[in-house]
């Protein structure tokens, strides 16, 4: 019939899954289509479900491919098959939503049809939403840090886990970093797991102060940041076997520890992972056999508190927590510790970075003194969309050459909150999940 949209029906685990517009290109440079994505998830379904199955998942959708706008969707679509499971979560904001809980390969194919290239599972099981069974160590390199340093910090992470009786399961993030999961007993609330993660991050920083940092504010970081806040309630990271929005369709690939010294993140893509999975299986297949206890890390946290290291900043959209230090960026304090200026705000990261290049062209003498980590690129989250803020840390620029704050270039960000009323005031956009 003329004008009728093409579709393809996949039969998966006895269920029929319709892939609409199967030739829709999601990765222009690599040429991968929506149907390719669905077939990829079917090829690695056992591993992907080991990481994301039985857990509520945030949908991260790229309806126009990775070069178009994407959005986070917490609420499960109203129009869905009866066999798609959901569970109701309550968030720190007080809101609640029903999120998708994939249980089989058919659910993964159905999510692929929504152009969900990433799996973003919460660290809890659908049957117990208040007690995480994963501690997540997120290694996030600052700009300019090479993969070799990430590998070096991963070695310190492994040794530290061993010393605290914990078993770590590493994977590439699919971007520039690495994730290490620890399967834990479901005995602790989110606050306790985050407290253990903060203590762990500080211990790694103590052991390798030149390589790693636990500092929350970007302007204070160096080397590889251990993002302890990824263990706060409602935070998710790309799960095992997630495809990431990179030109080569890179994958967050589970690894064995022995692979880390020789692997490169670009080795693992939508095109290469299925054959690897068929050859070696899932390196994380036995994770559930090694549940660990957090008691020793929580003892370390108490010791750090006695030594003057209490809580650390929470993400911006969380309520102020008891014992939390002032949630004020160092550059915005009455006596700023860093000379920062804001460059621009844009819906698209590429446009924000183009503004930085224009700023450098206007101020070549100052730009010549910048280190890669001095350009701060912040992913910010509105209600439905993300946007990008760029700032420059002038700490390495001689005072006489430091430009003053200028009008933002560009000055464009989505206003997802227009028309949304809340007690007191309209909510402010908050920091989005990183591409780690």
C-alpha cells in the first residue's frame, strides 16, 4: 500500500515483536539500522539480561539516530504489549513512575524498536526497590586523560577491593571510562551504599593521589574521577552490553581483569561484540555467585568521618542531606577557589563546543595556557532533554591575560519546565548522566 511504513516481525521466545521502520539508520557513520540494533540485542540477550534483566530501566531514546536529539523516558509507554512488565518507582523528587522491567529477549527487541540503544538499569531488583544489590565504581577520566591512566586506576581499584574482601567485575563504559560492579547482599539502603562508595573513592584517591580523585566539583578534579554519586537513588549508568551513541556504535563491554592491560575500548562495537559473545560467553556470568558485604567499607566511612571527612556533595536535584557540606561550586563561593567563566549553553553539545572554539579565537593568548581539563563541559538535564554548558577554568592563565565574563555564546537551552508549576518555584534543570 503506497505510503505504508515498512515493518518487520521478529519471533522471539514465542512472542512476535514488530520492528517499525527497520531500515531507519541510527548510526550514520557505521550504517547500523534499527533492525541491526534489535538483532544485536538478541545475539547478546543472555549477557544483557544478566546486567539489566529483572531491574527497572530508564529508556534512553534516539528516535532520529545518534545525531538527532535524544531523551530520557522514565515512564513506560502507555501503548505496550501486555507481556512487557513494569514496576512503580518513587524518586527523590517525590514523583513516581512505572518503569520497564525487561525479563526476556523479546523485551530487549521491543526496547530496540523504541530506538533505545542504551540499557540504563537501576541497581535494584524489581521485587526489592529499596535495597541495591550492586555497588558501582564509575571511573570517569577528566579531559586529556588517556586510557592507559584509566587502566592504572583500575589496577588500584582491584587491589583496594581485594583488601576489603570485595569481588569486582570490570567493563568498559563504552565511552572513555570504565565501570567496576560489585555484587552485594541486599541488606543496605541506598544511603548506606552511597556512603560505602564515597569511602571507597576516598581510599583509592589516598592510595593513588596523582592518578585519581573523589572531588565532586569538576573544577577541583584531576586524573580519573571515582563518581560515588552514581550509587545515589535514581542514578543509572549504561549497563552491560549497552550500545553507546558513538559514531562506531561502541559497546559497554564486560571484561575479565586479565584483559584490561591489552584491550582498547574501540575494540568493542555493535559489529564485533556478537562474535566475541558467541566465542567466550559473558565474562560476568558468575557475578551472582559472589555476593559481598559492605561492613568493612562502612567501618572505613566511620573512620574517615572521625578524621574530619564527613559527607560529600550530592547531585544538584537531590534535597539537602543531613551532614552534607555546602552545595556551592568553589568558583561561586564568596571567596572563589577557582577563576571560572561561563562560555555558553546549547541544546547540542557540538554547538556548545563550537562556542568554546570561538572564545579561544577571540582570546588566543589566554587559550594558549589552557590544559585540556581546564575546559569544563557539563551535561545538564531538564525534564525531558539534556543540554550542554561550557565553562573555562583560568587557573593556568596569568592574571593579566584572563578575559572577563562575556555574554554567553551560544545562549540556548531547552526550557522543559515551562508550564510546570511546583510549590514555591519552578524546578531548575540539573546535571544529567555523564557519557562515562
